[in-house]
C-alpha cells in the first residue's frame, strides 16, 4: 500500500462511515474534520452538538485530527482525491497553516452576511484579518497565560525580563510549544513584540529585531520545543517543567477536567495584550460548490447563544466578550451543566476574571505574516536548539 493510499485508509478509519462515492449535493449532511490543539477539546465540540435535544444538524460524519495534519497530510489527501470530507473546524494556527499553502476555498458571501453580525467585536476583528477563506465561529480572550504551580513557583514572571531571568536561574524548567504546530506557541511568540516594545508588532519580517534576539537567548535555557499544546500541558502536569505558556481555554478545561495538578495557577504578563483564540470553519479546495450551503445551519447553531454558552462553560471556546466572562447562574444543582459551571468557576478566579476583563486584545497576525513568523522561527530559533548549552 503506497503512502497516499495508506493515509486515505487511515483517514476513513478515523471517521464514522460515509458514502465516499457521492460527495455531491445528494448527500444529506456534512463530513466534518475537527482539527484542534487537543483531540479531547475537539471531541467536546461534537459531543455538545450531538447532545442537543430537538436540534438536527447537517453533520453526518466526524473525523478528528491534530493541527499539524493541516500543514502536512491535508495537502496530500487533496492531491490524492477525492476528499472524504467537506469542511474543517480548526483554530487560528490550523487555518494559517492551510492559508499559507492556499488550501482553502473562498466561502459564499451570504455566509458572512448572516454570521459576521453575530460575532463579538473581537471576533469581527479576527474575521477581517483572515479574509474570506474561513468563517470565524467563536473568539475569546486567548493568551498567552502562564501555568505554574503554587507549591513550586508561587509567583510567575510578569515581564519579558523576569521570564528570561527565571529561565537563566532555572534551566530546562521552562518551555513553550513550536509555533508552527501549536496555537500556544504562536500566541506566546506573537505577544513578545508587544512586551519588548518592538517597532512593528504585527510585522515579524521587518519589525521584530528585539523579539528574535530575545527568543534566541531564551532558547538557550528552554527545556525543548514540544510539537503540540497538548504535549506542553502533559509535560507540565507530569512535573517535567514548572512554567509554560498556554491558552486560557486549555487552563480552564484542564482544571475543570482534572488534567492539571490542583494547585495549578494561571498568570498573565503585566503589559502584554491578549492574542485572541478563535474557532474557524474552512473548506478545502475542490469540495463541490453544491456542498457549501450545508455550512450555514452548522454555523448558525455554533454561533447561537446556547452553543457558545456551553462551550465557554467547559473552558473550550469562550464566545462572549470579556465583560460577559462569568457564566450564567441559572443551572440547577445536580445537573451536568451545574457541575461543569462549578468546576469552571473554581478555575476562573475573580482575580483572573478581572485581569481578563481589563486587558487589551491585540489584532492577530494575518495568515501571511504568521506563515513568515513560523518559517523564521523554525530557521532562527528551532533549528538552533541545543546549539548552546
């Protein structure tokens, strides 16, 4: 079995069976790939959809992948064709990987006309940034936030200088994910030019002189660069490192789900804006045009207050603006939603909520600037890991 056909076989085996011979308008529902930072988070999205009573969505099959799949295997599957799926639900990192390779189809204008007004101001900012190749489904205060344990590191560094000094004094106890494969890493790197007062924070090619120098020096003391946010969280949970930047939903989900140590704390840099965290719906090139109208009911449901509220309550996609960060209190004791709210509210301390509410949100890098940043990081930083002890 050659490489492409083996990939196609594995792709089909990861999904609920579909009628692969007919991906035209005669098929009643979407074949959807969910490619999040963490497979468990992606599963939560679909579980919430399927558990809704009285809601019939045009989602016939679901397949789960990790973000790096978009930057590697998706293009090969598109070449091998025909695709066994219609759309991809991913984050900003995944969307940027596809945009850099021109993998996404232009979406119908009518989809933006109905969906964009439902977005928060931050969501509309992200939508304008990514263009017409993807539809923003939800946007939230993202990160970076710093994970640390009260018993090991009671107070986290609050500035770039403090972080570098901590790394020097505690070599191999800090790490961050590779930005080319993780939204965690992207948000951390994208926040640095703001912290360092670089000349052009949204222009990594011409305006990041301080940032590139800083990241190279920081890399001398980093543990290593994991290939996913999930790997970062696991290394932290197992005690391999004491400090790591993640996105806010990962912290909330990890605490509510018991994946992080109970004494885990979440801190923000003093002067860095939040880089937004978004869920984006995109369609690979080559999907028949008659399939595109099936996106509208799915987008309408995911943008509705019920879905946004549920996903936020689990710490996955906080859909509301920062001023609405607290969940509703109408859920009844003894219900699963009440239990989820209770765990979520334990993680979202009043201090953290206040810090998020007053924090500025930075525009994300556009897909082309982000693609440059990833390439430059790989060449300037990642390729030199281990060069200096």
